[in-house]
C-alpha cells in the first residue's frame, strides 16, 4: 500500500496541513492516477469544517481531480498508462440497483461511495484529490479530451457536471429563458453551459460587481437581487432557474420569476433549513427541485460537450501551501472563479 503526500484536515476546527495517507494497492480493475490538478469546491469547505455533519478525520478533500494514468490493474481495458483522466465526486456505487443500471450512480439506492469523506465497501475511509496520487476503479474514472487543458478541466468534474446535469434534464436550449442565481464557481459554469446549449441566459447576483464577466461568458442580462425592482421587472420571465448559491434563498420571491410550469432547481446546498409558502408553487404549477452532480455516463458526456464548445473553468492556480487562505477567500467570494491546486507543489 503506497504512502502518498496529501493535504488533510486533522479535525473540523483545524487548518489543513501536509501529511501522508496510504492508498490501497492497485486491484484488478483499478487505475493509479498521478494527480496534476485538484479544484477547490465550496463542498470541500462545508465538509472539512463539518458543516454538513458526520465528518471523517483526518479528511483529505478534493473531488475535482485531473491527471494521467500511472499504472493499471491486469483487468483494465478502458485506460492505458499516460491517458488523461479525471475523477469526480464518487468512486463507487452498488452497481446493481435501478439507478446504477440507469447510469444514475449518484442516486445509488445502496449508497454511492464519495471520493472523500466516505467509506469504501471494506469500511476504509476514502481520501480525495488534494494528493499526489489516487487509486480508482476504471468504471468510475473519466477520460479528459485532449482539447481540454487539465488545469481548467479539473473543476468540470464537480462544478461542470453539477450545472450541466440540471440544464440537460430540464431541457435548457433554444427558445428557453434560463436564470442562474449566483456568479461563482458553479454559477459561471452554468452560464457558459446554458449559453452553449442555446438558451437565453440571465444572471441573478446580489450586486452588479461581476456583470462584465457574466456578459462575457454568455449571459444577455445581469440583474442585482439586492434591488427590489429586479423581482418586479423579471416576474413570470423564466422557464428555468438554477440556484448555485450555498445560502438560503427567499424562495417565494424567486419562484415569482418563473413562468407557468417553470422550475427552480437547487444545486447549492445551504447548511441551514429553508422555508417556503406552498402557494408559490400552486399558483403557476411550478416546481421546486434539486439536482445532485451526475452519473458517470453523463459526466463523460459533459466533458465531451465542454471540449467541443471550448468550455473550461475560469481558474486561479495556487500552490498547496495556499489552500487555507484559498478557503477563506472562497468564503468571501474572492475568487474568479475556481481555485485549482497545482499538486506538484505538495
């Protein structure tokens, strides 16, 4: 079992620090991946600081992983040494339930195995991508197209699929008006992908501070939600609203922006409970929904789509010793738009 350099949170209240963990030996269908880049997702902060509860420590965050294959198990058929690959938010599932068979491993009835802060089927903890290497079953490994640089591809493994999946499921495309709530790591990807799908895109953000970026990335309109006039001007406007923020919304106000049969889909996950007046749904036959990443097949589809349309994440590349500072900057919304760790600096 190889010992690998990592950055880990020793406890919920402690800063991340450089240490080592043991990876499992390469099995029959496993690939050993040299990690080149790892994105920092807001989910990493929620979990490293035990905001969602049930943290397993020491915790090695990171589920936006891009690198190359260093070795393969004897039964591997899909990958060879040197291939450009990625790992997203899950590394295993039961493989037998209806959801797994349908390519919806993220909704596995037996419980998908998360890339970090989870447990493998043998009970051993999973450790994520703030690391030099990772061992993953080939069936949960993604191929990164040559057209995508690995650094800007890394965030696609969470931020990309988290926004692509609901946009596809709720049929964003030509003739549809889509609003994106929040202009951050998830939000900027939602704007780019919705625009590439052919939808008319509007950004709803607290302020107009990132308006120029939003328009550059594909939005046609950009409105400040801190201005009450926004909710009057945009009433009954949208077919689909995708909320990417991790703070509770006033759902009644946002639901008023939907057309009849419109949907407000949440991909952000606040730590606090939310409230809702059900009349906001009844009047207009509206839907309030959630979406959780995507399955392996859809994630590969997303990577291929992004390669075809020249879509990567807008990133700020950092060294490993800057991780704790990057966490604080994420909480201040002081990043445009995704921190990516150069794991050569571990």
